[in-house]
């Protein structure tokens, strides 16, 4: 009988220890879950102009200026510098930006792979390289930087009416009124000759963006019409 009681008490102790262990593990699980960081909303002051340099494998450095617009579009200018520091070539990228709330990263989407940036603080963005050992590339906010007014080639679609003319860039979807100048007259002539039904036309131009009076209004000034394909849009 004593042996039976001893076995019963031992079993009770085993069950008690198992229950305590289970409760402890469950508590740890709840703590780990509560400590997990939630989504990070986009910083309201993220838009602005950032400048710095990127590492370059076949040049001294790449001087970069990044315009992060409030309309979720971006313009990026990259100037390749030779060993003597002189500018050799300049390229441009245009696209849309978004904020990854899970990783708290700025994502630039355009042709080719996305670019990702970590926000170090309110003034600096660090480009995240595909290779961990790559040199760090940091762009710093430049409050005195001008608006984007570079003369660049833009591919998009133009549309004409009797009263207005617009151009929409394909990559960004940015649609602008075309300023009245001699190049607009040439574009209208091409539309009348090649596109009499007033459909949109795939168009390539050399152009630049200017302020149109109001603080948030812009116009596209066409410097040269390169090509036009009627009836074909973005």
C-alpha cells in the first residue's frame, strides 16, 4: 500500500512540473509576440532633395542627386567622375517611390531592379547594397537644392486638343501641360499630319520642367521633338 501511495505522489509531482513548464513556455511565447515590432509608417518629412555619391567600380565615384517628390515620384541624376574628378557622363532615372512599412525602407521602382534605402535619420539615406561588403553610399538632404530642371530625354505620350496639349511620361505617369513655344507648334503640326483623329501618340522629346506660376504647378517645355508614333500610348 505504501508503494502505491509513493507512486501516486511521484506522478503528481511529475504532472505539476509539466504544468509549470508548459505555462512558462506559453508565457515566453506571449512575451516574444508582444515584443515583435509592428509596421513603420512612412516619415512625413521624407520628400526632399538628397545629394551625395555612390561607389563606382570603373570610375572614381558617381555623384548623385535624388529628388523625392511628394507625389510619390522620383528623379535621379548620376554623374560619373573620372580619376581627375571631372564629369565624364551623366545618366537619369525616373520612377515611382514607395515606403516598405515592414522593413522601414524607401523603395525606388523604375526600369531594372528596385533600389532600397535605409533612413539613417531625418537628413540621411543610405543605399542598401546587394553585397554586404560593398562600400556604403549615403545621400544627405540638401535644403538649398533647386527643383529638377535638367534638359533630358523623356518618353511618353502626347495628346492634343484645340485648347490644350499634354505630355505623360510613361515610367512615372507624370502628366504635364506643354508650354507654348516653337517646339509645341512642331508637335501640333505632326499631330495634324500623322494623327488627325486626335488619339494619343507615343512621343519622345528633349525637354525640361519649369514652374508655371503656382507653387505646386509645373509645365513641360519641349526643346526638341525626337519622334512620334500615332495611335500608340504608354
